[in-house]
C-alpha cells in the first residue's frame, strides 16, 4: 500500500515482499487475510509495511511490545543492516535494553538523553517518573545490596553468568 503511494514499481514491490518473506520467515502469513492474524502477527506486518519503503527513521509507539523477543531482534537487526533508525516509544522497561540510547520524557519534556547503560545505572531517574528498571537490572541491584554481586547488570545473560561464577 505505502509503496504504491510513493510510486514504487509493482515489480520492485513484489521483489521486496519476497525478500521480507525469506528474512522474516513469513511464508505462512503472506496469504492470510489480516483479520485472521494474531495480534503479534498483525503488529509485525504493520512494522514491516513501513520498513519495506526503506525509511531513514521509523517511529514506533509501543508496537514492539506485541512482538516476541525473536521478532523484535529480527526487526532491529534488519533496521541496523539497512541503516534505519528506530525511535521506539515504550512503557515496557525490558525494551530499554534493545536500544543504544534512551530519551526519558516526563510530562512531555525531555528529562535526560543518554546511552542506555548510563540511564539504567541512574537508580533514581526511572523511579522518579514511575518507570521500573528492567528485570535483570532490578535483580542485580538487589543482589548487590546483599553483596552477592559487585556490579549492576542490564541483561539476563551477563547476570546469570555472574551469579554462577
């Protein structure tokens, strides 16, 4: 739809759809009517309908939260490979771990803009605006309190590795 609005040739559009079908493993979804898709499938198709037109910036408003972690990572990998910047507005704390930078907004104003690790290491900032830290960050902070760990971890893999040392 968006490709036709932008004047893309149908042959190129169909080729792009075939490429997406392979990259995102959409073989079973490609012929299903949209009303029969699950919420996750519909969200993925919606995101891909914008990615297929090759934007330089793609703004998403909480739609990544409907995707499985596997599909989130595929979308982000595709975007990075094709130099698409994704601005993801979210209220899901675990999605903070997917980005390189975070802009913290409070009452429609920017409170802080910084690298992900710096924001997650600021114990007060996220709590002040009512945002819980991601699970791994919160758990490692609690384990630090009891001197079971010596630093804060922001992803499950590194946290588990540190716990089992």
